[in-house]
């Protein structure tokens, strides 16, 4: 993953909040190249869901756009029906590591029992890992035996 600072941060903020959806195309290609060894033809991609209020304000889920591009590049299916985000959480960009984990512990729910053994969770930025950890736990509880993650960038905890 890229480090979320400098030009990378500007690019992701433009993608996430500036309606620069076309950034998903090269980003998805780059992400796909990073996970080829983790996937097989039965693997499905699952974007981290947004709460409906956040999706309404942004008009799109950036993780879903990335997942669709990764899937297009690797010929993998995208499942947006595996997880939901029933709880609205306040933006966490300035929260501490512990606050991330506390607020996001139950943020995701499995919507259906997962009919697949291998899922790659897709997100744009990993800050503390709390969202991805909660989502992976939901999928595991639903019967998924192999959960991997791919993110475009991660926050350097030393910054």
C-alpha cells in the first residue's frame, strides 16, 4: 500500500471527497497487481460499506469503485451484499488509535451468510485497521474461511 501523506493523500482526498471517480481506474489497476498471488477464480471482492447517510452525501462508495476496478482487472466478482454498515459513525480522521477501535468494533454486519470461502476486502485508506478488522470478523462469523485485504494507502502510525 501507499503511505497516506503528501501527494498520495491529496489524490485520495480528491477521489473520496472531490468527485474524482476516474482515479479509481489507475488505482484499481495498481491494487490488482498487488494481490494476484492472493486470489483464485473463486475469490470475490467485497468493498467496505458506507453507512447510507455517508453514501448519500458522497453519492458513491469509493471502496466499491476500487473493488469494481480491481475485479475488472482480475476478472473477479464484486459482492456488495455481504456486509452492511448499519451504524453511522462520526468521521474518524483525527481520532486516536484506541478511539478507532472502540467506535468501529460493531460497525459492520454480515447481511447474508457468505456463500464463498475466499473474500478480499477492499478499501481506500487503512488508518488503524479497526474497520477492516471488524469487517473481516463479520465475514469469518458468516462462514468465510479466507479473508484478505487490499487498500490503496495506509496511514503511517509514526506520523
